[in-house]
C-alpha cells in the first residue's frame, strides 16, 4: 500500500472505497499513469468516483483527475476540501459540458479516460429542468465524442439509465439489455428517458463508425452515501424522514417493486465498464431481491429504529401533483448476466446492509436535510 493517506473521518466512506479497490482487483492497474476527466463530478456518483481516484491516486498511479461541474446547486464542501488536500492530483472547474469548450481546459487533450456523469437523474428535478436534462445527455455527450473522436482515448463511459426500458412487459422482468423498451416520447419523464436513449444512439454511432472506446452503463436504482438528502428520489427521501424523526409519507400504494444497488457495487460496475475499452452496453445493478416500495420503507424504519431510536411510522397518501406517477414503471429488475460474464461484475451488498451503511454514514456526518 502506498504511503499516501487514505484516512477519512467517516468510517463508512473509508470502508466503501477499500471495497471498491478490492473488488476491482487487477483491472485497476489499467488506470496507472492516466489522466481522467469526470463531468458531473459534484453529484452522487461523482462523490465516489472522485474520492476513490484521488484518495487512492498514488496507489493506482493516477496522474490527474479533472472534475467538471456546473455547480448549479452549489459547490459541495467535500469537493473543495479534497481539492485543497490534493492540489497536484485534482483539478476542479466550473464547466457546462453542453456549452463550454473542452479546448479551454489545457489538460483535457491528454485525458486517457472520460466519465460523463453530468445528468439530472431525479424525476423531481428533471421535470423542473427538462431542457437542461436534454442538453447534458445529448449536446454534452456530442461535444465529448467530437472532441475525443481522433484521440488515443482508452475508455469513455456514458451513463444511460434503466429508464430507457420504460415500464417493461412482465415477460421482460428481469430485463436484459436486448429488451427494446416501452417508453413514451411525451410526458413528464420523456426528457430524461428519451435523451438517454438518443445518447445511446450517439454512442453506437461513434463506437461502431469511428472505433471509439465508448461503453454504456444502464444503472438500476443506485443509493447510498453521496446522495443528497434533498435529491427527492426514494432512498434519499426515506433517509431524510428518519434522520429528522418524521413519519414516512409514501405518495403511492407502495406496491411498485425495484431492485436496489448499493453505491460500492454500482461504482465497481461502472469502473469495469470504463476499463472495458470498447463499444458495448451493460445493465449495472443488483438483480435480487426485487422488493416493494413499501418494504423498502419498512427496512428504513426497522434499521433507523435500531440505529437511531426512530419512532416514526409509514403513511400512504395521494400526491397533489396529478402527473406524479405518470409513466412510473411498476417493476424494475435487471438481468445482469452479460455484465457478470463479460466484465466479471458481481454485486454483493444486500438492501438491508446497504440501508444500514447509508444511515450510519449520514449519522456519522451529522447530516440533516
């Protein structure tokens, strides 16, 4: 192990990063000597990408990490602190990948790997910012693809989404990569779903026509540390409620089902996609168990009662927003056979353990919404 410090105040983060490093195994050696550009670096996934690549930078042999974000919701303290601690390895810039020019970043041309994670993923926020959502997934991606088209790039990771499948036919659950989807091009979710689908088309064109090493990841319901409590997706909403001692209000009957993938398993899968080094596309998530929204809420209550002395209960109400559940999929569960066989992907953290880790992380941070 390098003499570079991996010390972190939060033991959950420290253990999570160590798990990612262990899970990657020999694949991590491909990062040696590399410069890595990350868009959306201040977001949920960026939290783990940047922390791992910088804190394990000397061990990995990473030369430089260029972290780009628009910071429309502010610059997070963790990123500012990391930049102060590692000024030689981490460069942070305010940057809109859909409008600004990569030519203005001197180190960008020398990048070996690019992680395009600049996207609004919360339904609450992409409904509020539909054009910004489209811009990041299409124009931002196009700018990256054009800029690196004739370069010696070793890997480019595009984040698509399990939402490209829409509300699958029950016969397509678990859903394989070959399922073509049941998606509406109209309505409150279309800006996200359809821009991800078109983004995949761009990746196919540049991957097959120009030989670019672009790999597409289709995430399935990630959660864990790094997810903002005001994110408005289910795992963050439930965490906010139990931390504040509030009752949990579910704005549905609680019957829709999902599989949930803890962040360390997800990030491991995304690195394996990035390091794949050629055009392909993979479901990345946990394939079991498929649990109801109601059951997820119950696990939060049970875990928070044990860890935090939580005394709240679960209530069911109808949303005042008539479009709240429009095009909301009833089931979401991935077939990850392809990722297992091709990438060696093997998620292992069950939902009970993952929720416990998430709440313990937040408690250690002293976080409140």
